[in-house]
C-alpha cells in the first residue's frame, strides 16, 4: 500500500507524517505522531472521545482521514493547557471532580472549549445538547455540566 | 484503497470513470468512513470532493433561490441566518442529524446519497421542491430530490454520477415549512417516524401543500392524498384529524427494534399533524 506524505499543523507545530489512506486522523495522531490524548471509544463517531478541532470545527477525528489533514490546522487536547497553566476548563474539572475514569475527559474538554469559544454564556440546555455527542459512562454527566457552566461564569466575570 | 483529491468536478467524474473496483465519493465522511471502518463498503478508490472550489458555499442565485454546495455542513446551514429564516423546516431536519461533531462535517447531499428511509434532512428537501445538479460523463442534469431515493440504502444515481449541489427554489411570502420526528430520547437517535410539510397560503387559506413521510416505508413517501386534503382549508381541527388519519393510512412501515408497525402508523399521524400546524404558523408569519 502506497503511503501518502501529509504536511499539517498540530497545536501550532508543523508536523509531517506518512499515512496509509485508510487510516483515520485519530490513528495518525496516536500511532504516527504519538499524541495519545485523543481516545478511541467507538471508532464510528458516536462517543466523542476522539474530539479535535479541525480547521476551526469540532470533529470526531475517527471520522476524518489522516490524509485530509494536508494543509490544515488541528488542535488536540495536548495543546489545550498553556505553558505554565492549565486551561480554566481543565482546572475546574479537577476542582469539581467532573471525571472518574477519565477516558472521555479529553474529548469532553475539547468539545466544551469549542462551545465556550463561541458562546461564553450558554444555558444548561445548550451545554447538554452541545455535549450530547460525548458519552461518559461514569459521572452521570451532572458534574461535567456544572463544571462547564461554572467555567463559563468565571470567564464572563474575568472578561 | 487509493485516495484522490481532485480540484474540479469534471476531474472527479473522470477519475471515477477511469477507475476499476468500488469507487466512492467523499464529502463529510460521516457515513462513508463508518462503512469503511465496519467493513460493509470497502472502496478501492475514494474521491474527496472537498478541495473543489465552491463546494462549501451557500449562494443566492439571480432567480432568488439558493444553491447549496455538495460539501456544505449541517453547521453551516444552521449558521446561515437568511437560509434558516426562509427554510426553517429544511434546516431543522439537517440539524437533527447527529452531534455537534457530526454537524461540522455531515452534508445534505451525503444524507441523501446514503439512502436511508429515516434520513432526517430528505423529507424537508423534497417538500421544498429542491433539485440536485448531477454531473456525469455526458454533462450536467437537474433532477428532483424526490427522484433520488430508490430503496433502503440505494439511490437512482448511476455509477460515476456526482451530485455537485442542491438547488432550492425562491421562497415567497406566506409560505412555511416544518420537519418533526419521533425518537424515544431527546438527542442523538434515528427517526422512528418523521414528517415534513411545506405550505403556501393566500389570506390564511392553504393554496398548495406538500407532505413527505420518513421512516415509514422502504423509502420516503410523498403523501399526495394527505396533502390534498389540506388545500382550500385554514387547517381547523376537523381537517387536522382527517389529515392525521390519512397519513397513518398511507404509511407502510415495518416493525423493527425502533418501533412496531402499529406504533409507527399511529405516531406518524400525530407527528404529521403537529408538523402541519407548525408549517402553517410559520407561513402566516412569513411576510
């Protein structure tokens, strides 16, 4: 199988890799680039554990081919924290224990960040609908929703 | 599998016609990549149309209608305020497909080409009178969306044919549409039944009506006789209950894990009635 040379940008860094055209972006992130923060839950776009920002859009990286990353800009969970500090959502998730096993957490943080980047004053319903594509089998969601709502409030107060 | 990323529609069709084995076009990929993953359809050639200029654009034509590029995502439709105002039923149908992650990628054309009788965006496109532009080796043709689905998982498209865009007609005053579906949860599910209605009014009286039922047959059903009983009325309660009964009678559902035949026949009448009411209210307010 001929591999394709892909040049892309991940979390601000120029990255090149060789991809089999069948490999998903998630496969490439994890197996070629070593960014294992994005998780594979279902591999069919149902669970959201592999959520990434792809050219500004929130996507499931298991439903994007690695070769589609050519010339694009990708944000993963590894790029969420600043150099010295965690992202406010990450801090709040720890403070409020909005996770248990942690498998869904990278995807939920990326999805929640995508929401707050475009709307820092969402209603609880908006948060619940927005995160409907991120499954969590541990928390029962309440702590996650509360953490996102509180982060949004903090962002508004410091803005 | 070979991956192609052509820079024009003609090039895409030429690649398709000169390739052997299973050839698939790729837009949002939310169905194609799932099929690839689970192995139900394993293409030899995958032709990504997203790098073709204009394919992610929504444009207003000179005749007042909209042309929606083949790779326009659900999220783009929702964000387009004018389109959402003119065709709320069409946009809300697409919006019901999947999560925020899916909405960033999934397309109207993909939802149509996937051929599911439960596709949420297809009834809305049909009642809108939408057509698709199809390119093949002999040229371009315009085909109504209602002529594309041919059965569960299948379409009337020939090998190599490519849908390049969806064309919506001009929206006039006092017209309105709506799409409603029934699912047992609130989000992230596949329609048990679905119904789209599009109405035109004159002084509050319905002058034309289109009704399409989803997920209650091997493909979407154009409920002409149900639509006919709305014409010439102001949608009073008597008419609504006749309309509801007619829709239940027209539906030819199967029983499966999502719902029994009996339940689906019953619930399609309820959903259709609510969709008609919503379309009527929108038509009254659209001026």
